[in-house]
C-alpha cells in the first residue's frame, strides 16, 4: 500500500529470517571485526583475479546464509543482487552456479537496501516465499575500476573513503515462516535522484548527503513518524563528512538526529589506526555491517526499530571525465521487531 | 521541493568545502621537498660514482636515469613505492622514480587480464598523458630553440 508521496507500507510485513556477512582483512581489523560471520585474510579469496575474488566472496556469503537459515538452495524463489563492477559481474558469476531466478540490480552503494526493498515487495505480494538480497564490493576491484592502480604511489584527499571488501546477504521470508518473531519489514521508501552539482569523485559523502536527507525526510513525512520513533537511523556510507552534513541539515529543520544516526562507513573502520580518512564505502559496506552487526542488535533486542538508508553515487569515471556531476540516490527500509 | 536541503548548488558546494577537512598543504610541501631532495641526492651520488669510474658527464647522466628507473620499478614491484608515495606525495611522484612507478604499477595490476590486452594495453594508462604531452612539449621547445638559434646566435 502506498502512503504519502513515495513510501510503501507492507501489509503482510515480511521478515528477515537470517543474514550472513563476510569481510576481508582490513575490515576484520576494524572496530566491528568480531561481528562478521566469515573473514578471509587472503585478498584474492583463493582465486587469481580480484574480480573472481569478489564473486567467490559473495558466493561464500550466500552459501553461509543458506546453511545458517538451514534452507535448501532449490527452495529460494528469487535473488536480487548487485555490486559495483561493470555489468555487475561479481553477482552474475556467483549466481550462475546457484541456479536461482536472478534479478540483477545496480544502485551503486545503495544496492543493498534496493535489493532488500524489492525482495520484500516480492514476498509481501505473495509472488515469492523465500527471497535473498545480496551485494558485495571489493577494495581492489573497485580501485581498479574507479581509481588508480594499487601500487601507484599517491596521496588521497582527506574526504576520500575506502571501499569495503565485504559482502552481506539476507533471507526474506513470509511473516509466518518458522518461529522467529522479529525483524519485520514494515515500510520502504525508494528514493529520488538528488544532485547538488558536486563533481569531486573523492568526496562521495558530501555528494550523497542531500540524497540521504531527501529520502529520510520524505519517509518521515509519509509515515508521520518523528526521527526519535526509531532507535537508530542507519546510513550506508556517508562517511564522517557526509554524516556531519546530514545531522546538521536535520538540525536546521528542527530535528536532532545526532544520537540516533549511525553510519556503517564510519563504524567499520578506525581512521586513527587504519588511515581510512572519511571511512568505508561500497555496496559491501552496509551489506556487511547490517548483516554482521545491526541484525544481531535487532535479534538481541538492543535495537527494536531501525531505518536503514543506503546511499549511492550513480556516476562512472567516464561521466565525470565528461564534466558531469554526481547524481545520488538513497533508499530506505524500516525494520521493526514488533508489528 | 520541501524534502530537499534548502540551498542552491553553489551554496551547497561552498558549504561542503567549508566542512571538508583540508589537505595538510604545508606538511605535504615539506615532506615532498625532503623526500624529493633525498631522491635527487641519491641520483647525484650515482652520477658522481659513474664519473669516478671514468664516464663522461653525459653518459653518467644516462646511467643515473637507468639506475633510478630500475630502483623505482623495483620498489614498486616489492610493494614499497606506494608507501613512499603516500608519505611524500609529489616528492616521489615528480622524480624519474615516480615515472617508473606509474608504468610498473598498472603493469602489475593489468597483468591479471593477460599479457597483450591487459598488461600491454594498459601499461601506459597513468604515464601515457605525461609521455604524449612531454614529447609534444619537447618538440615545441626544440622548434623555438631552433628559430632563436637561427636568428640570434
């Protein structure tokens, strides 16, 4: 059911049955290191290229999800997945082996919430019973595609962020499936593209903050909720700068979200010891931090009502070379323990 | 639209600039000067040693370039040069060792995609523009020099 200008209210409130997360070495060494299901010290994940490594990582993540949830791969109706590589090859090659009906998505770093949102709609509408939402990103394959070769000696600007090597996935099922009674998906707000003319590819947080603001603000307006209805409003990878802008802009509107706002990109690394500048980014950032950390917080009832908002910068190096600015998007999904 | 931040693009851009942490320019300058200077001193030492062993100045300069290019490539290959670059910035990018790094780094990375269409096609991805405009500029400067020489010397 549609409420307000762009929000979806789920009638049958599908639920997240289980999640799975996998990260690389640097993420393991970060503050959330112990929360992730699987970590791998080998940046190649046993493969011979970074792209194959990313596929392998996602594949391990999904297999872990299936075994954690104790469901057979053949019982999965659909999978929504995406990543940052051209033509979404990390997802494509992973899911080739799984033989699950696949819908590939590209929403840059917003893909995790985009895939969760669409999975929820499939389940809510009764078109599917078990749907997987998954995304991944890999530092080395992203550097290769968006930036300079790894061995090249250069300095990053203070606003730069580090692509997270990680993958996260969640299994979304009908409300009455099995005995768990938490992590229901209640609302979703797909975002509009917002572009404030930022052209600096090394300042994604600054570029994406207005998109996060737009989606969160619209979500609150559509649902009639106040920010403090939520125990936490969690953004994907705004980083230090983007988070600061978001909080300040809400303050300008008379809403203080400084205590409830969390950003996965800020949480996953420690800038002082890991030299990560503004924090982590990438499709795998929110995917791994939500799946590894926040979902467990929901299960343990430390958080009961959360809004996850993943932001994405929908540009390519080519468009930036041609003088374009960075179009940004944010999608939001509300997850609650009680409905 | 009510749900947008109430700023124009220009205002927002200025606002982001004012919030963004600035690069430590002074520190970068000093480090670049020191590390760049050290690389130049190493070059001078190689040059002097070559001359000590009987090479003329021109040959000694060539030997110096060759040795420095080798050192840049070697340090890139053993996963060290990027650390120097991160620390020194322009100090290690501008000298000939940095040029060497900018060719070897993509070569290592794109080797994974095969020797012809990977390594061969992408080796000059970073250094390519330097080569193109370096050669073009030297042709232009040479032409000006030729004209000046014809009329004034």
